[in-house]
């Protein structure tokens, strides 16, 4: 691995961490789209900053760009408050306007600016190692490493200082206000961090992909944990993992680094979305199926409990009577047998002691409107789940 | 009765959403140590009144004082139970963590909760009978359990005045009794408790003070004196008959 390769991966990882932190809170606040708005609307700020300083590495650019990010949020909220258009419409109105101002400014001054729209949209991490921080002829490494490093440091210190405030204002803005933690201040604080981070990440991954770095790791982590701190750590992990493996994917494919990073992010999300133990698609489908069979089982047991006459308990009669298809009746009867809840003697089905006491308890809960508790007695009675 | 001390005083309070007043010129004095219900039809501004008192909504006119001083100076004296539906119960956190939030107010900015706060939170969970659920993710709790967690969070605020926005909404009978016992316990300790309440039948049984509200204040006073068909009819607009049981 060359030092340039190492530097690119280091920059990509820091960008990923810096994005994952505000991204987690944006996802929890159901504001994922606002990151899209910010990432596009920082452009006019960047361009104006560049006109003033003629230096792409100047901190003024970051400040100007962050400012236009915050202005976007203010505008969006102002339009929303009038209630004349819906929330997402307001976002859709503001950011293209801001972005197009940036695009026009660039194209009008194309000669004396080396920002071009492709780089703005997609970024180019591969060039990052060429733009170096030189002080008195000493090489202090790539400039973007320093930019994103400083931004990450600020983000981390704010996170450590205001973790509790961010948590409470995200979960319960009403109580936060009542306790004196102004959600407005925290909201704009978070938006400023998101804007500054976007500017820092912009260089590396461009306006479109920075959204993926903010949202995808947090959305993935959300499916895996019930704990905010773990969610932050997992987001960071997924971000860094995708950044590094994205880099090598790009290397292998000889393709765009930012594109490959985002592809990996998408794949990781897809895998977790499908296979997450509790909230994954398959486990949800499996649970629904299980529920369905178990409800059928209970219906079946209740029926047996209600009828002592043999004719009602004949296996063929049950098929017709409960009006289930053959396959379903068979799987229900099998499940009941495997759990020792019924016995079948000459095609007549009877409840066992265990089946009887399970059914009795379930009826108790149904009568008292405590259906949810049936779930917990299943643990005691079932050897096999549906 | 000697000179009464007021825990909360509301003067000429008017609140509007988009210039449409939802509360008109409310004057209200809540005596210390009462367990008070705020009743009124949907859209009467009951929640809005609580939110305006707590500074969550800015009124367009009027003022609020808690023991004679503005709310902002008295935050630590006030506990709040918002409506259960006002938060996202899928938020990645546990019951204990939510209750800990009650202690954030006394901590102030930046300082983090430590052992003392955790102890307070655990004790509050125990008071509402939820200690065994402390590590449960909040979406895994039933509606009644979530409401108890909210109540525990308010208890962790260790306040003198409590405002509760429909704490009985969507809870089963057992939880309702458990909650009202805790509220009566608070009153016994001299705390003032203000509850937005929907079930008129239980007002005489649960509360000793009542405020009728429908955009304007209709009446306020001891349940024994003012909880009658006349006030109910004025508040709800229809000829209201409630069998007031002893």
C-alpha cells in the first residue's frame, strides 16, 4: 500500500465518522431528507467564499458554506410554518433553488474557478493526496485530512458535551423545553454541525454521496440496536467499513471511489435490512408466519375445549368445520401433537392435560382483554414454535 | 380556611395558533396541595394550557407564575408528564434511560447523570412498579407500562408541582388505579398535581379540585362545590347529566 492509498483511506474513514454522528440524530429525528437539502445548498456559499478568498482550502469557504446550509434549514422551516405547502415540498422547493444559484455562479465564472460541476456532484477522493498542507516548505499531509480532522474533532467534542441534551430534545422536545434545554438551540446546533460536516465531506465524496454517508450507516445501525450509544458506534463502524472496503472495491474495479463507497453502504444496508435478527425483513416475515400458525393452533384448541361430543372432534370434521385448507389443518395438528397438547385416538382428537391447562389460561387472558399475555405463557408451554 | 397559598397563578393568558385563539384570557389560581383535574371537550385547549404554563408554547398575552415567580426561574419545582403519543416509542432507549431524563433538569447543561441520578431513577421505577422492566426497550412495553415510565420520569424530577397530560389515556384498569394511588400519595406529601382528564365519571372519586375549560375558563374550585350539571352543560355545550356519586 502506498502512502497516497493510506491517506485516501484515512480521509474516507474520517469523513465517514464525521457524517455518521450527525446522521444518526437526523435519522432519529426523521429528517434524513434535510441532509440532502443541506448538501446541495451549501454550493452557493462555497462559490461565494471562493470568490472572496480565491483559495479552495480557506476556512472562510467552510464558514460560508455552512452558513448557506443553515439558511436552507431556516427557509425550509419558514415555508413549512406558513402551512401553505407540506414539509417535504418545502425541502424540495428550497434546495434546488440554492443549488442552482451555485451552478449559475460557477458557470458564469468558469474561467477563473477550478470548481466544476462534476467534481461538485461526485467529488474526487483520488486527488486529495495531491493538495498538501505546506508550511515553510514542510509537508504536513493532505489538506483535506486536516480539514475533516478538525471538523471531526469539533463534532466529537460537541457530541460528548451535549449528548444528554441531544438525546432528550430528540426523544421528547416538549420535556426538553420544560426542563430548559432549548430544542431550537440544539436543532440549529445539529444543523450547523451537519452543514459543516457536509462541507468537509464535500471535497471527498461530492454533494450527492455525502447524503448516503450520513443516512445509510445510521439507518443500518437503527435496525440492529435498541441503544442510542450503540447506534452511534455501529453507524461509525458501518461508515468506516464501507469507506475502506469501498476504496478497495474501486481499486479492483478501477472505478470511482465515492461511487464504490456508496455501493458498499447500500449493500451493507440491504444485508442488514434482510437478515437483521429482530427487525430484519426475513425475521419479521418469519415471526408473522409463526404468529399466524400459533393463532390457528389456539383457535383449534379452543374449539376442542368447547366440544366434548366426539363428532365435533373427528379429524375430518375439523377440516371441514374450521374451514381450513388441508395443508393448514395438518400443520396445526402436527404442531399441537409435537407440543403434546393433543392425542389422536381412532381419528378422534382430545386435549391432553397440558393442552387443557394452556387453553384455560389463554381463555382467561382473552376474557380479561389481556391477549398480549398469551405470548408469555407460550414460553412455558411450547416445545416447538409454529 | 386561612389565607390560601397558590402554587400556580395564571393571569390573562391568551394562546393562539396562527392568530386563531385556542385559549382566551385565562385567569386561574391553583392552590397548593390540590389534586386538580382540567376537564373540557376536545379542542378546549387543555393541553395547550399546560404547555403554555410550562413555556413550551409562547402565549400572545398574559403571564404565568409558579410560587410568585416566572416559570423560567422555577423549572426545578415543576414536573411534567406529556401525552404518551407525543414521543416516538421506537426511539432506541430503555425504560431506565427515559426515567433518567427526569433528572436532567436538575443537572443543567453539559453535566452528565451519575450514580445519584441512576439511584433516583431506579427508585422512581420501583414506585410505579416497573423496576423489573428497567432494561426493556421502550417499544417493547405495553401502553400502560409506557405511561408508568412517563410517570416515573416525572417522579424522578422530584418536583413540587406536577402537570400531567392525560396520564390515564389508553391504560387498563389496574394501571389507572396504580397511577391514581401515586397521585394521591403525592398530594398527601403536600405536592400540587394538575391533570388533564377525560373521564368525567371518575372526577369526584379521584380529584378534590377541578377546572372546567372550553377555550375560556368556565369555572374552577373544589369538586364538591362546582362539579355539577350546570357547569358541565356550560363546558360541553349540551345538556349534560352526570350522576355524581359519592
